[in-house]
């Protein structure tokens, strides 16, 4: 069964560095994402129901990559078909507007990820 929310116990792992909740049916990311202070990467690919993320996500001090698309081949799925690149691009733009994405974040269309600019 696809997840609608990340499991609550995940937020207890403050030293977690990578979170992969791809190919679910996430509708939101709770503000408790801010508890994952060591998070460097999050994979949200394939969660087209996700229309908003809390600003806390992009304020995480260690976060460097937010994936919305991946090249993983999945078996055909009539319930949750794989999104097109156009769908992913539109989705990325909607999320960026919804959270007023900081200027230090750049969309890498080829990789289907936001990357934090290294200074």
C-alpha cells in the first residue's frame, strides 16, 4: 500500500542522512521533517500527489539534494503510472513556488533534482 505520509517513527532519527520515500502517494511532508537535522538527501520521486512541502525542508542545514524524478524502471502499474518529464517539471515548479524556494537551490532538469549550490 503506498504511503500518504512518511511514517512517524522516521522523524526520531535525527542523524538520518538519506530518506527515500519515492513511488508512494505522499500528499504532504510534515513540518517535523525539521527534526532530521543531518538529512543530506531526500528522494520524493513519483509522489505526484505532493503539492506542498514545508519550508523547513529547504532550511535543513545538511540538505543538498531533493529528487523528484529518477530513472528507475518500474513494472507497469495502472494505479500509479510513472510520471512524464513534463509532469515532473511542472510539479517541481509548483513546489518551488509553494515554498518560496531559496535562491541557493537550483533545479537540474536532467537529473530531476533540486541541488543546493555549494559556496
